[in-house]
């Protein structure tokens, strides 16, 4: 046997081996980085504008039903817009085929798609997901003269000036359902719409009931009471009672109501006398109320219901138009009905105690005979405005005082205040127990003992919180509409906890 010896090649020196390894490592790393950058850029380019528009198409309410998709908490209007929106080109355009300002469809710039998603208010980003029943027009905007046309279940609210108008006067103070309905309709408008440009993402309408946090019943109960309570010729039952009976039958037939007994439903009987016949049957729902004065605790209470402010009827003072301490010669102001029932009897006592004081305005008044104009002038020239319990614990007078920057003096032992879990009313209001206020000299000593500095501090705070009590359309951040939706969302947390606990043993296994 012949053995052939193989000569081993000498290894390169250690220094050279380290250099080779380093070069190979750097080459592989650069290649990987280049590949990643290429793939990422192609993904961005390959995702056209239509891709992220279509991503939200099912979240854009259709003209008849709207959206119901919120994984946190609520809103809507009626129409559909699946096509990409025209984007005005105002810069970075070369002369030629496109003129400056012409709307064109184009690919989004780098990062624009993500920014668009973050600005879009949908079911994934809102605090409250609201399913709104498509009730017949007679329950809501039909009372304002609007008629349903074709497939349009709701008014076109893209133009704020063209939306149906609520009647003025005292009817307006209980118009909460109207403002909430307009706002939830607008939540489905395209992001570029002027109406929703500054709208906060609190409540959004969803059309899929399984995604809803709350089921909104758009019944203008207060307007129904104001307009249809009296019997008309040939009627045996008022139109208001008929609508309430029909509403009860409508809801009781709904699977969404039957499943949880109505606990996740929202109804707005803001006027103390509204929904009088149906309130007990629908009491499982969350109510939006002005106070609990005419409700038994088993029907309405602070645990399940929301207190919302009245719509003030006086003009709001601008920050620069608000008279200061020296410009308000009247110490205390009250104008309204003096002879009241039950808790309102303190008004009569105060009238006899204060009517002859030189720096106190305490007189009977109403909206008639220029009452609103006189109240506007009176509150804006008074340091303190008396908010005294009447037939019910609350009145619109408190909110007229707030927008007049007249420090409210609240003499109402059973009053519940809007958004009190978020607002400290002691910072801009004076609270007096009814029994103390009825004592001779007590109220005047208290008010005259408040220094100019202390009053000015409350006055400054009033000017900062006034916007929380403004109902408006389009709605804006922190106004009464958004504050009410936020209060509903906070209540729904406890409601959902109860419902989820009840659902623990929903599925049963027979042995």
C-alpha cells in the first residue's frame, strides 16, 4: 500500500483572519440593510390613497345606517363616501397640467397616511361607540318640520346652517336631545368636512349594533311635551302620549333592548315633565336629565343617570365684554316666579327679606315683555345672581348667570349639578343652605363679606368654565355636547361592568 501524504496549507496569520471576518460581516450587514430599505419603500409606494380610505370605508356611516364600531366608547350622520376625497394642491406643483388650487387625487406624501389615520375619528379611537335607532321622523326632526325624503333617514347635516332649527324661547332650554343627535350624525362625515374639522373624538356613531357601547334613542321628548301635550280637536289622547306609547312598543320589540333590559340605552327626557307616562317602563335606561326633582329614586338617580345643563337663553358675554367688580353696582340679582311649591317656598321668604334693600334686585319676571333683554342687562351688572329652588331643584337661571359671569349663589338643597365629577363648582359658585338663607340678615352678611379679591377670583374662573355650558353645532372640544357625551362614557364603564358580570354564566351546560 502506498500512502500519499497531503501537504497542509499554512493558515493565514490571525490578524488577517480578523480583517476578513470583519469585511464579510460588514458586507452582509450592508446588504441586509439595503434590502430592508428597498422593501419598506416599496410597501409605502404600493399603498395608494385608496388603500387607507378603503380601510375605513366600513367605518364611514352609510346614508341610512351609520357606524357602530368603537372599542372604547360612541356617534353618526347619514350618507356614504367611499371614494377618495379630492385634496387641494396649493404647493409643490409644477406648471403645466395642473393649476395651483385645483383639486386632484394624488398619492399621500411620506407619513401622510399615518397622520390621516390618527386624525380620523372612528370606532377604534373614540371614547364612546353609539348605535342610534332609525326612529321615524315624527319622533325627532319631524317636529321641526323636516320630512324624510327617499332613502335619507336623517337630515343632511354637512351644512350647519341648513340643519333643521330648534324653536327659540323657553323651548330651547331643554333642547339637549337635539344637540346630541346633530353631533352624533356629524360623526360620520368625511374628515375634511368643515363641520367635523375641530370636532373632538369622544362619541362616534356605529351601524353594527354588536360594536356599540350605548344605544341612543333619538326621541325629542322635551319638545314633544312642549308642543304636543295639549289635546287638539278630535283627539282623545294627546300626541305626546301617543308617541311615548309607540316608543315603548318599539323598544320592547328590539333584541338590543331585550338582551340587557335596556341598561345600555340612552334616552334624553331633559324637561322635568317629559316622558311622564313612559319613564317608569323605560327606567332601566340611562336618562339625561336636568335634575331628579320629579323622579322617584327607583326611576332616576345619580348612579345610572346623567345631569346635563340647560341651554341658556341669555347671550354669552365675551371675555373682554365682562364687567368687573366696580362695574357691577347690584349686589344680588333675582328675577323670576316668586310663589313656588315645596322646596321653592324659600323664594317667598327671601323676597320679603330682600325686596327693600337698595343694592338688591329681587322682583317677579318672565320672558314676556322683554324679560330676556332685562335679565341680560340685570345679570351683567350684578356681582351675585341668586339661583333659588323653585318647583324643581334646578332652573335655567343658573346657566344664564354663568354665561353672564355673575357669580351664582345656589340656594337649593337637593340640586344636582352637571359634570360635578369634573368641575369644582365651589371655585365659581357660592352655596347656601335654604334654612340659613331664610334667616334674617344671613345672606346679605355673607355676600357683603366676600372681598373684591375673592369675588374676582370666582369671576375669572367663571370666564374659564363658561364654554363647558355651551350647546352648539358644530360641537367643539369641552362644550356642553362633548361634556355630556363624556359623562355618558364614564357612566357606561360601570354599566358595562355589570353587564359583563351578568354574562359570566350566560352559557350553561346541561349534565
